[in-house]
């Protein structure tokens, strides 16, 4: 089965034509495919963003005197928002892997990154800068956005149990653990929108490297099929709940 954006081809030796003793031709073809899961992670982020919005709305509408019910309201929002950050972080990791072969990074530079423990966010931003020749302003904006997303992703995946002061948020009258503030709907929405805006920029501003441009074209074909983005009169637009 073929999906939008999937690479399809035939590997050496997988297409053969032969003839039997009677002279009848016999052709055999083995199709090979490569399905890019980067768009799937963005679909996961988009779906969970919608769930986080519903949970956030429920907090405003249903918060009451029942502490058990209030806890469930907060957990529902946290559960979905965490997945938005994790999925967006993984999508950015996938973007790095797809851009790195074209970033002209020498082995010496890679070794220096390892020695200096260069952050994953800095590496992702650097390969995007090199491949798409981003100017200083754009490069700074990309690095800032990517750093924020990856930090929140890492804090979600590798959580600390260190004691921290309880935090407040404007929509509820009690203090809560910092995670219920950091991973609330409004922040997960910013995370998803920042991720999509960066990808849309790269898609709309071709780098001139045919393989990279084709990969991003395929990513957005898949995103269209998955319902994560939609075509507008002038460009690609997000189809997530704009709330």
C-alpha cells in the first residue's frame, strides 16, 4: 500500500525478466518503500493539542469543590500537553537526521560537538542554518524555538523529582506542581505552532538541494493526507484547532 509522501523504488536485482523453456516471458518485480514517520509525530502532536484544548476548556467550565474531579481535570490536560511536547521534539529530531547529510559537517566538527557536549537543540538549529542558509535573525529565532521545545521535551521524558515550590496559574484558585503550569494547553499550543511555522518556512523557502526539497515536499504531502495541514489560497496552513 502506498501513502502520500512515501518514497517508492526498486532496488538493484529486484526487477528481472526471464523466459521459460517455451519462450514465454516472466517478469518479477519487488517494490521497496520508505515511509517517513516525521509527519506521524506531527499528527500525534496535533491530535493531542486538540485534546489539551478540550481539557483546558473543561478546567474553566467544571472546576469546583470536588478535589478528586479537579485532579482529573488537571491530569487530562497534562497528559495531552506532555505528548504535544514529546511529539514535536521527536519531529525536530527526525528533521535533524534528514538534513544532516546535506549540512556539510566535518568529522572534526562532529567530534568537537561530542567533546563540548553541544546540545541537541543547537545541533538541530545548526544543520537547519547550514542547509537553508538562514540569516542571523532567522537562525537566532530557530535556535530559540528549538531550544525551548527540546528542553521541555527532555524535561517530560527525563523528569526530575527534585522538590520545587508550588506554582499558580490564572484559571484555578490553588497552587499546583510546576508541571501543571509548564505543560498547560497554552504552552503546548505555542510549541506546536512554533514547530509547524519552522517547517512551513523551510518548505516554502527551498534550499536548492533536490533531495532536501523533495523530502520536505513529501513531508507536506503526508501532512495534507493526515489532515495536519490544509492548502490555503497562497500557502500551507495548519488545520489544528485555532481555539
